């Protein structure tokens, strides 16, 4: 799947299962700054390869965020700081092995409109995606994604600690001198 190599994951707006005359089950990748691409792989394969490229263990991530949210199904897939994929049912399966679930990047959802049977997700690029969830259910999933994004931001701030404002600047000669001195002291102790 050469289409996902060197791919900016934050540019992905949605992964949607589709049928293709030539490929059969395929995945439509919707981008924010490019035209959509149909990949001749199932959505599960595309998601696994994207996760591998982002060095994300899907099973561990689903377990962690599932426990955090108190759910085991429809757990958002976190691929990065700006890429939290909301699972949505976008089609009815025709055969047993058909995927009916697609994924929409939480940060690219502009609005939600619908009723109890189906909901329309409006994306930032003007495209809309019809999904088979109630508005109430979709809004709950969106809140879950928001909660995860806030938790990630808080964890990142705590991790950076007192150096938070300092890390964006290049090291000075004095900084490098201090590091070299500490390394020499460590080497002498060993």
C-alpha cells in the first residue's frame, strides 16, 4: 500500500469503506488538502498500516482509551495529537465480511445534523458523510474524542514540566557546556 508511505496522518479527514469494480472491498481516504484516493485494501488493513506507520499499537490503544471512556465498542482510534478517528457506521453490509464502519477525524468535523435513524457529519472541506447513528449517539462519540484530546494535552503539558517554554529554543554554547560537564562527571563515576 504505497499510498500510505510518507503520509501526513493529520491530513486524513476520513477513512471510508467502499466497493470498487476492480478491487472489490476498498477504502476511500479523504484528505483535507488533496483529492480522495481509493486504496485497494480493506479498511482494517489500511487502519493497521497507518497505526504501524504512526508507531501505535491498536490493541493497547483501544484497551487504554476503552477503559478511560468506560466502553469496549466504538472506541476512538488515536493516531496522533491532531488525529483522533471517530468510528461511525457508514454503510450496511451486503455480505458477511463487508466492513460497515468508517473513521472520521474528530478535528475535521464541522457540524452534525440528523435524527434518530441517521446523521450527517459535515466536514471542514465541505464534504458530508451520512452515518447510521442517532444524533445523540454521534454527539456522545464526539464528546469522547474531545475528552481524549483534552487528556492528551494535559498529559503533554505535565510531561514537559518546567521546561515547557524553553524546549522550543536552540541550545546555546553555555547549555552545551553544562551538558558536557555533566557527562564528564558521569563518566568519571562509572
